[in-house]
C-alpha cells in the first residue's frame, strides 16, 4: 500500500519521462508477488522493486527503450536453476517472471480510479490486457470474456485507524501509522487537544464527545479504533457505540482490571464484547515508552486484521509473506 501511494505521489511530483514496470505473472517462487511495481526515470529506479535486486538494472535498460519507442513492452525473466546465474543474484528464487513496462504520460486515468476507490473506501478490480495489440490497457470491471493473457488485480482501501485521545502519547502512534500508508484520524472531547497543528501527519482531527464524533465515522472491516483517552466515562460511552459498529478491530488502553470493569458495566446494559476488542491493547513486546507501545499496538492490529496470531514466524509455521 505505502509503496503504491509513494509511486502515485512521485508521478505527480516528478517531471517526465517516467516508466512503470509491473510484475504481472510469476511461475514458481519469487521475492515479490504479482502486482509489485517499480517506477523509473532516466537516472534509475525511483520507488519500488520487482526482485531482490537482481533484475532492476536490466529492467531499467529495457524501460529506457520503451520510453524511446513510446510504447509498452512485456518481458520475461527466467530465474530457475542455472539460469539464475545469468542475473548474478544467487537468490535461488526458482521463478519465471513476466514484467510489463509502460511509458507514462502524466497521471494515468486508472490511477485516478484507484485513488477514488481509496477515498470512498471501496475495493476496485482492474484488468490489465496483455494481448500485444492492447498491451497495458485497463478495464473496469474485468469482463467475463477477458483474454487469458490478462492480469487482474484488486486494490483494497488502506487500513484506517481512529485514535480516541489526542494526548502526547498518541503522537508516535500517528507517525508510525503514516509510515505504513494507513489513514489515521484523531478524536478527542477536548478542543484544546484535538487541533490539527498538534498532529500534522494525521488525515483528520476532530473535537467532540463520543456521541458527536463516533456515529458519523466511516467504520468498516478494514478500520481499527484504539481508545487512549485515559478517561473512564468517555471510554464507556465510546464502547457503547463501537461494539455494535462494523469496525474490524477495537483496542482499549489501560489495565486488565479497568478493562474488566468497563466490560462488566456494558454487559449489565446488554452490550457484550467480542473477539474484536483487545484489552489491554497491544502485543506483549515488553513496551514501556510511548514509541514502543505504539509499535505493539500497530503490530497487533496488523496481525488481527490479517488473521494472524502475532507469534514469531519461526514459531508459527505460517507461510512467509512476500513483500
């Protein structure tokens, strides 16, 4: 997500000529998954990658040829067995990679479609035609009779994190969230704390009591809410509204005893918790300062929203995700 956001930003900021390389097919193992992208100009790579570093030099040379010809090109790289030695990577990826390279003329319309979908928090599926006669053409949505040579990709909206509580301990959490490319919003019942200049990285900062600000939030399964108000009555009021909401993750900062007391009050009202609510919030990382606590919170959100346990890869046995 963050890589694609940065590529979009650079395309808008950088003068041309630019070329975009996209990994459209993988047979066997690969360091990157299909959909990985690399933005280049005449000087070299600007953002992104397609491999562990072995292919980027040759892709750059081919991309400059595409710019000179002003037409896209589809290329194939064979990293299987002894063929890997040709590229000097020694990676042992054992994969066959197809890469589409396209010259860019301004900000393409299909990128605008993706940004509009992100803004509306909807998913968007695009089909890239790999037929030589229509190489690189995007269609939305993909047609049932789309050619077999095409590549279909779904773009989901970024994870959204809403933080209730605009105290200083929220600052490192906001900064780290933006490094991930997520949307982040701050809410606080104290107008003196909920000010945009205190959190310049935040996408939204709103002041108001929970009943005023929570009911209008665009919460969905890719949204997380963390309560960091340090105010018992406000947390109780917020949870009354959040537990029935479609938010994918809820986190409550504070001690186990405090969390249990809040949940007991809500249960007496007929409002019951579920697996989405994490209290105390965060993974057990030995965190004590605000920065480390922010890391533990984000790690738990990332794991929970992706159906992972949060254990080490060595202990979990889960598949290792490709970047």
